[in-house]
C-alpha cells in the first residue's frame, strides 16, 4: 500500500491544479491500494501552505481525475482527511480563524469506507504525548474496534509493546508503516502477525512499478528528497519504470 504524498495545490487561492498529475495513477495502481496526502475537508482545516483540499468544486473535479484513473486501472484510493490542528496557524486559513479539531466522517460515508491513521510516539512539531501515551492509544484502539472501520493505519515508532497491544485490541485490517524500512524487511510484520498490510512511502513514490521490482528482485530508483512536497510534477511523474539493459 503506497502512501503517495505529493501535494498538488497551487497559489494562495488553494485551488486544485492537477495538470497531468493523474498520469502516473494507472502505473502506480499496480500496488492496488493507494493512500493520498493529508487533505483538508474545510478551508479552516488547512494547516500550512500548499496542501490539497476537498471542499470546493474545483477540488472535487481535480480529485475525480485521479480517482477515476486509479479505478479504471483496477485500483483503490483512500484520501486522508486532515485538520492540521496544532500544526496550523490562523494566517494559513482564508478566514484567519483558530484551528479546528479533527472531525468524524464514518457516519457520512460509511465505516467500511473509513480508516484512521495513528502515529504513536511521533515528535513532529515538538509534540510531547506524556507518560500516559501508551494507555491513551490502547484506550483509543479499544473504543474504535466496535465501529467496524475499514482499517487502522499505524505509523510505528519505537514502542513495540504498544504495537502488539494495538494488534491484540484491533479486530480489523491493521496497516503498519515503518519509516526507512528496506525491501528485505517489508514482510516482517506480516510474518510476525503484527500487520495485515504494510505501507510504503518514498519507495513507492520513486518506483511506479514497485510491486514488479520486488517480485522480480530488480534494483530500485532512489528517491530525491529535494523534490518532496514541491507541488509540481518533478519528483512525482518523472521516476522511470524499470527498463532492462
């Protein structure tokens, strides 16, 4: 399951402008399931510049080009709805209002089409979850379990005991992401029973034919961090598929 994380929003008006960004979707759909970049569902949910939205007609039209291309190639795509919360600032919203807390969507589109992503132990932006962190995530997993969500997506930190506890408490599909995981260890969490699926980000971004490369033990393209989150096509549509010598 690749996490495709290149925002495609241009200018201060924050209007979607996909250009030809839908072009790589069929090729990447070899992975079958894709999770797109965190996307604000309202103007006041925007946390910082150049993030995608899904609250105006132009946004919907832009996303539809991508989803239709993925579906036509036999794949599925999840969009990560995101209120940026503590990472936000009133200056980054059109109404200069304070940040909003996350909102529930399962009751609107159905639990079977809704997943949730958690990042236990993340220190992004200087967050400190405190000594109750593990108890909080165990309680959250237990309370979410009866809702029948499609999946729980865990960006794994250092607490392996907590991951095992979440696995025990969570009855549905559990997706685990480990930053920097190499191709040789991609299946380790599956084999250990800790995950039903694993997600990859940089590896999938730089290799549009990643499943074939893994199956056939082909060399991988190296990602170029200088092009991450650029908002354009460089570093997104220009990574080549494998070509035999």
